């Protein structure tokens, strides 16, 4: 079984909004429908479905962080794996794939992510990829950065 990333299109966006998290995780991650809707107002948002063979199991979104005055940075805004597929290494593989994809875009020197205070599982998860905490923002989110170039 292979994990791959697919662009979100009119043909598969419904697959993304049908994915579920646990009740507790709802406090830490935006709804996929909200993320996809937001991306329709910004041309440079990239939405990716995470697929196990041909089955949708997760969603990722990233974009260049020039809105924050960081033109050499990509921001991973969303990562979720469907509750029925969590704990099987699929999120790790999806992050490896997206990091590889981003690193091919040579104009970016850093990749940033954030996690909501209290969701410490994500801190440890991203530290495994080399991300380091750099600050706490005004929304109780912890910002982590990975240098790529």
C-alpha cells in the first residue's frame, strides 16, 4: 500500500470534507471544508489530499508565507489524518512527501508550522523532522521552523 499526495480538485474535494478527526482533535485542527474554502481566495494556497492507494485518508495545506512578510518561507497550515487511519505512520509519510515537494522549490529557505497550545503530540511529531520551536503567537499557537537551504 502506497501513500501519495494528490491535488484537490472538483473531482475529489468531497473526499476531503468527509474525513473525520476525534472530538478532542476538533480543538486543534480546522475543518477541511474551511481550509479549502479559504484557499479559493488566495491563488498560492496548495491543497493536497493524502491517499492510501486510492482511498482518501488525510488532508494537507501549505502556502508561501509572504502574508507575514516572509517571502522565503512556506507555511504548512493544515495536516490531518482521518480518525480511522491514525497511528499507522501515514501522517509521517505524508509529511515526508510534502517536505520533499517543498524542498524542490529552491526559493524557499524555511518551512514553518504551528500547533495549538496543549496539543503537545504535534510538537514531538514535528521535532522528529527537525522542526524547532521559535515562538508562541498571539493565538496560543506555537510556531516551529525547519531550515531547508
